[in-house]
C-alpha cells in the first residue's frame, strides 16, 4: 500500500524501516515493565518504581529482553529473540511492477520470509 498521505498539510511518506524502530521500542518497554513487576511487587500508578528497583540491574534486563515474545499489532509481527539475543529474521519480498489503475511502477509486497514458521501466526 502507498504510504503517502495527501490529506496532511505537508506531504507525508513513512520510511520503510519505521516498524523496526517501533518493534525495538516495544521490546524494551515490555522488558522494563517485566523488570519493574519483578522487583516492585507492590507498585502502583502513583509510585510505579520502588526502591528495590535500584540499583538498576542491566544484566537481568538483558535476560528478560532475550526471553520476551509478543505480538506487535502495529507491525503485524510476532516479536521474539534467539538464544543469542538476535531478532527472528523476517523479510518482506517485493516485486517491482505496474500498479493499476495509475499505471505507475512501484514495489508490491508479494510475500514474506521468516526463519521461524510460526513468527507471523495470528
């Protein structure tokens, strides 16, 4: 689909790699929240982080981060990591073709590759 929106005051085109940034931010936020929940058993909305959270445990955060998995509905991908901490490889497959009815050439997504056959299950 075309990511250019004419109804904005300034023409907008979303860079194709934005979803990677969104996935990374969501991953970190979820891992930090799990760490807070683990350390601060009695946290509340008025005081979400307790004194037991400090000193910050970066090693524990990394362990949590490497073990999370979740569905990001914005990118429509399941996010998870390998044992070494790498993300699951997911690639869109594009074909350069004539797009009707405008008859212009553009890249069209025709498939997806994943190194995990369950990565994009709903």
